C-alpha cells in the first residue's frame, strides 16, 4: 500500500512540475508579446517624425556608446582590474542597446614591498585619470591613490 502511495505522490509531483513549467512558458510568451507590442508602438510613434530627427537621435546614441566604451577601456588599460568592464545600456530608437555609462573595478590590494606598492598606486592614479574627461568618481580615485602614494613615501622617509 505504501509503494502505491509513493508512486501516486510522485506522479502528482511530476504533474505539478509540468503545470508550473507550462505556466512559466505562458508567462514568458506573454512578456515577449508585450515587449514586442511596446516596441511596435514606439516605432509607430517614431514614424510621426522625419528621418532627419531619427538619424540625429540615433547618431547621439552611437556617439555616446563609442565615447563610453573608449573611456572605460582607457581606465582598464592602465591598471590591473578584478573584473571585466561593466557597461550600463539604454535602448536606442532602433531597438538596439547602446552603452551610456560604465565602471571598472581595479585591483586595489597593496603589496607589502614598498617599491611595488608605490608602483601600483602610481598605476591606479594614472588609470583613474587616463581619459580626457574625468568623472567625479575618476577624480576621487586618482586623488586617493595620490594621497596613499604620498603617505607611503612619507613613511619611507621616516624610517
């Protein structure tokens, strides 16, 4: 009798799992449909504007994407990082994703050897100030690295 109950319970759990999977698929299809309808509605709205306006806006998205990627790559190229570059994206008028911000996580561990530590702090300062246009976060990182380097040098001189 116990074997029959466990088989029927197992069968019930399998049916429940199948129903949940079916419901998840229905939800996914609904979400895809809503997203497509929203995109279509946006494109209908865009058809009210002339091609010149559309091209102008799209050009701004592409320019910001290029500038953002160059900015973050300049940071990453000048110091050791702990993760890949993280970009923030925005959907453009053509439905594609364009980078509009980003971040780089530097390896900020300081070696015990004073010469290596000084070199690494200099790398961090250079990496943070690598792009032509610094953000507030870039300036703060460069300032902190410079202050830490000065502190390290003053400790070296006192010994």
